[in-house]
């Protein structure tokens, strides 16, 4: 280790000793209070007042200082938990403003000891924290804070890991140091804390479909890059149903959309593109598919999500629909899409040809069964452990609320209109269980369409070709309803990967094809992953474990190693990651980067740190723009999509447990990267990940 780095270690260790001593003294409030005189209190109060004008950078978080002074004055310096002495802060920022130099420490809680020169500020809310995230070491800064504009230079900016009260790691602007198990400090390669360069343009864009190479050179057309298996699948006879199976990034979407475009181009009379339909599970994949079809000459094909397709079909068949509920409880959704419910309903209702197939009649029949506990218990039992017993009560309760009369009807005799509104002017029912009255779940529409099909009364317009992408997420009810679109013609292409199923609705490919009416479809397996380089493909297979396909992983290329980082908690993990992402986007402004969290809450918390980056977007509804920049999102909306760089910011056991569902969801998150993947673990890494 160069001698020039020793002063940084000595400085940080000395600062930590001072902080721990101050925190220890803070833990003896009676002694602190007794030692302070009225003059000292007055001096501290004067310092706080002066800080508003002359020392704004010193105490930017004015409220925190006032609380500290109040606590000392009243002898209640032990209020609240304060910083953890074992890990009191996670970063060190030194600022020069004119002739004044001040040190700030970013932590989880605020602690100010003005006499000792210690300023720990809450990284989430303290205004000074934004300087850490926006600037680099050596940068001049200018920020507007309450009362004044602050200008200066960032003299030091270091991310730190303090664990068990001991300094473990220091990452500065151009160096990285870590304490070995024997206590000796060593230097790490600073590049190991940065993304591997050169990834910009490797992921699919409009005009470069799916193989992750076309975007780098405008002369390359993806159609010329199809491999033998992909081309053979596209050239299947037009009336032969086709099932395309392959791992993430193997080109399933490429084949499905190229086949659609090829059929339309070869015989536009038999396969008019305006009558073609593409149905996918999520909004993001719908948007990407629509964009990618345009350069293939198939931009007029209708692309819809499963939910939107169900609504469109139901309106065509039933006419006006009741108000739609799009926020159905998770267990109710799982129940309504489960193969066990499909089998139970078909056994009960499938033989009733003819009869009343109107929407009210079908809803009454379905509601009677969805509030029948013995019937639902039989469904749970048949589900073989994939539905919990609590699904019964959740389904009954939700259905009963939907069958209830609206609150407005119950209040019809109340003459005073103001008494029918909440204080904020909204309906009394809004945001309450009463708001569900007379609604219908979007997930219920395919069930009602399937019931109508069993009665021989479902009439949907025949399509020229039907593409179902990520078909492992289609329920049997979805497929039963859409069977009317192809009517046994075989004009259908399904693309999927059972290893990526993220719902309990999948009943296997044989059942799926049979229900869609295309039993005996030609099956094409794509063995090569073109999206993910070998390090990602191999890791993704390890994560799947026993769920992985028997065939060994086959990646089309080598690539950058997977980045693995572990931190004591989320704050330190996100702090490190925010800086790394900013560096990446500054270095490669044309790169597409995705931070893929396990849930929306984590995505929102991380985005709050980077929301001021020019190309930072929080996308939780699948409304991706597929432009360069940063998309902060969650795993349930990214299937079928890809970015140059992908990051999992919460790669720990709580977010990705050792369950089949955890394996599939983490596998989806890992396989979104076409150049490099990073896994950042706040706390212990997920047990699904092999040892680093």
C-alpha cells in the first residue's frame, strides 16, 4: 500500500475515536447536564443563532442542532436512540467554504457536538447530504439552502464501512482500502468499485431486436443475426402452432415477432397484420414489443397486456362492464388464476351447454362458488400446497364486499349532501372496503369468458395470427378465452420459459396448449443465451437450483464479471450504489441502467437518492421509455426486458428467500443485463446466491 494512503487511514480512525467518545459521553446525560453552566448554554445558543448566517454549512440541519441544544439544556441528552456507536456513520464529507473547513458525517441519526467539532447528520433528510450525492472530491459546489446560497469545494468525499465499532473499509475518490482479518490495511483495485466500461448500446433498442448486438452498429440488422434454430422456428408452416422455449435472452421474443412479421410479409392476404394480435403479461413488454415490431413492418399489429386484452374481450362480449377493480388482494388473484380453480369450475359448470350466458347470470353463479367455503377448501386442497388456507377467507371476504350494496345507496334517504362526503370532499366509501361494492376484478373477466365458452356462447373475432409472449404467466382461463381467437386454425405462436414463471397460474405446456386448442404444437428450443454473457448466465442457473433445465447453460459470449458487494445495512449499500451509478452515467451517457428491487418500497427509497440525476426515472407500472439513463424499478414489471447494466440493490435473504418463488423472481432480475450485473447486499446475501 502506498505511503500516501496512510494519512487517510489515520485521519478516519482518529475521527471515529472522537465520535465514539462523544457518543459515550452523551450516554451519561446527568454528568453532561451538571457540567454545563448557564454561560455555556448561552454560548451554544449564540452559536446556533450565528450558524443561520455565518456558518450555514456547519449546521445546515438547523432543527437537529436546536434539538441537541434543547436536550443539553434540559438534561435529556439521551432522548431517542441516536447514532449506533457500533456503526455511527457511513460516509465522511469535508467541505471548504472560503477559509472555513468543516467535516460532516452521514449517518442514520443526527448528533451534533459543536464543541468537539462532530457533526453527524441524517443522510435521508439533512440538506448537506445532497452535496455528497451530487459532487465528487475536488469539485466546486454551489447549493441553495434555507437563508443563503452556499459555495465551496469538496475536499474529501469517502464512503466508509464501520462494523462492531471498528473501521473496516474506506473508499475515496481514487483509492479503496480495506482492513484484512489480521487487522492490516490493504489497498484494493478502485476499478472493482466501478462498472465494467463499454456496455452502452448492448441491450435491445427499437430496431435491434433481442440479441444484444445490433444497436452498436447501424449497419447490422438483427434479422441477419438470427441463428439456425431461430431461423428454423420462424420458417415453420404458417398454419402450424409453434411453441418457442428458451432461457432468458435466448431470443424467444425475437422468434415470435419475426414469425409474425414474416407471415404477414409473405402472404398479406391470408395474414393481414392489422388482424394480428400480440398479448403479453406486463405493460413494459407490451411497449417494447410494439416498438420492435415497427422496423419489421408489423407496427400495425395490436399489442396488449393480458389485463387490457381481457377487458377488451369482455366489453366486446358483454357490453358495458361494472367498475373494474385493479388492486385485487394477492391471494385472491392467485386463487382466481390457479389451475385448481379452473378444474373445479369446469367440473361444476363445464357441462352446461346453452342457458343464460349474460354477465349478471354468470356472475351470480361464480359468486355463489367464490363464497362457498367447502368448495374453496377443495380448491386449496387440489392446489397441492401452492395455495394457503388463508386464501379461502380472503376470497370469501373480498367477494362479499363486491356483492354488497354501495354505501351511496344505503345513504339514499340522507338529505344533507355534505353528510355523504368526507371532510376532504371525497365519497365516504373511497379508500374503504365499501369502495369495492358492485365492482368486478380484472382477474375475474377471463373466468367469465371461459364460463361463456363452456356454454358454447363465446364469439370472438378470428385473428390472422396470435402471439403469446411470456406464456408461462397465462392462466388456463386466459387461454380458454383466447382459444376463440384462433378456433383451431393453428395460427398461434407461444413463447415462454417455465423457469421464469412468477405466478402459480402455470399448468404446464401440455395443458396450456390443449386449453388453447392447439395440442400437438411444434416445439422449438433455443439453447443459447444471447442477452446475458457467460458469468450472468451461469449465476442465473445456480440460483434456479433444482428448477434449472437439464441442458447446460450456453452463453454466446464471455463478459464482465458479476459485481458482488455486501454492506451492513441498506443506507451504506444505497450510498455506495448511488455514487457508482452516477459515475457510470457520467462516463457512459448512452447506457441504459436498471436498478431492479424486489419490491416497490425499496425502489422508491433508492430513487430518492438519485432522483435529481438528469436521466433518472422511477418506473413501477411498466411504462418504460427504453431510452438511455437510469430506470429504478421492481422485478414484477421487468420480464422480457433488458438493459445494458442491471443492479439488484437488495440481494439479501429478506428480499429473496430460499423458496421456489424466490428463485424464479431473482432469476428474472439477474437476467435483465446484457453487459454487466451487480448484486448489492444490505446485510447477509440471499441464500440463493453462491458464496462470493
